């Protein structure tokens, strides 16, 4: 999903925090990222990043997937359609 698609969905005027928006932009540029990869792209503190991801999951915009190759690792991706369509 591109940044333009995110703006088209009306997220610009939403109640998302700037941190949450940074996470969305990072995931829009390359899907299936770990927390570490999102941290590198957004330069957010880990606590802020985890809170932003938690809120995005609650909003139905991001999903979490446990990797079968290493169940300790999780990747995050944008949800197609989300709950705000």
C-alpha cells in the first residue's frame, strides 16, 4: 500500500499519533517488518514504537504474524481494507 493510498483512506485527519503515522509509512514502504526493522526506519524509541503498533493493531490497521521458522520473531503488516474503509 502506498503513502498515497493511506492518505486516500482519510488517515491524515484521523486521531492517529505522529508515531503511529510514522509506523504506517514504514509499513507502506515495505510490508512484513519486525519491530527492529520498523525502529530502524522510523528512529522511534522502542517503547513509543511498541505503543504505536499496539494502537494500530487495536484500530485494525496492522496485523501481527508469528514466523514459523522462529516463533520468537513477529512481523507486522498493513491490513488490506482495515476497519476504516
